[in-house]
C-alpha cells in the first residue's frame, strides 16, 4: 500500500457536494482507504485571476494502485464529475481537479506525471489544507508547515463543516 496525498479543487457547480462524491469514488475505484480529509477552504483564484473563487481540500489515502494507474483513475473521476479538458483554458474554471501531491517518497519527472507535484510549494491553496492533515510530512525535503511559513495565506478561508 502506498500513502498518497491528493489535492482537490473546483469552482464550477456545487463543488463541496462534488468533493464528497468524488472522495467516495476515489476510495471505491482505487481500492483505497481514506486516512484523512482536510476541511474545505474558499480560496482566491491563483494563476488566472479572472474567475470565481475556488474550493480546495486535501485527502490522504492508502492505495495499492501504482502512480500511473492512480492518475488514470483520477482523470476518469474528473470526467465523471463534468470536467471537460478539451474546452478549458490552463488554470481556468473547472468542476473538479484532482492532483497527486505526493506518492510515498516516489520522485518522477515526466510531463504526464511529476512527483511530488511540481507547483506544490507555490500554492497556499494546497499547502493550507495539507497543513491540516500532514503538517510534518517531508515532501521533497520540506514539510507543509515549513513551506507555509514563507507563503502568504491571504485569500484562503476555512469553511464550516457541512452538517
Ligand atoms: N502530480 C500530478 N498530478 C496530477 N497531474 C499531473 C501531475 N504531474 C503531471 N500531471 C499532468 O498534468 C496535466 C495537466 O493537469 P491539470 O489539467 O490538472 O493541470 P492544471 O490544474 O490546469 O494545472 P497544474 O498542473 O498547474 O495543476 C495532466 O494531464 C497530468 O498528466
Ligand atoms: N485558488 C485556486 N486557484 C486555482 C486552482 C485551485 O484549485 N485553487 N486551480 C486552478 C486550475 O489549475 C487554477 N487556479
């Protein structure tokens, strides 16, 4: 079993409901156990600022799938929840984005799969939820707690738990 951190994001539709269903699909379709789930956060759009705020969260799972099989399955789940890659712009609006942040201590440097995620340390919208569930896990030589110390968390607001 591998310990995997996954970041969830989206800004189209009822994103929090999508997250709940997507996490159930991730566990079912990757034979995974859910180890931890962060709160949901409302976050100012990063990269392309001309769009609605995002909702972001992170989960930790344990899965027997290898990294490529896991990515393939995550893409299927994104599609199932309305993601339309053919008609979207880079860093633009989307129903669901599922990124693999870290897969055990595996390092990969391929365009289709880079591990750990190459833009993790630029993204407070990932590091803040990650800091809730894995503050002291070393990822490429840095922990989320250390990375957050040098990054502004402005525009990131924790949402109350859904009842
Ligand atoms: N660690 C990773 N997790 C998810 N996708 C990855 C990873 N490394 C590389 N990729 C590749 O990145 C491609 C683009 O992913 P995606 O559409 O989620 O990008 P994006 O959300 O627009 O931007 P970013 O890659 O900066 O998050 C995917 O097709 C995937 O193959
Ligand atoms: N705050 C925030 N900004 C983003 C996000 C996201 O999940 N959260 N995802 C994007 C798509 O790559 C682009 N910008």
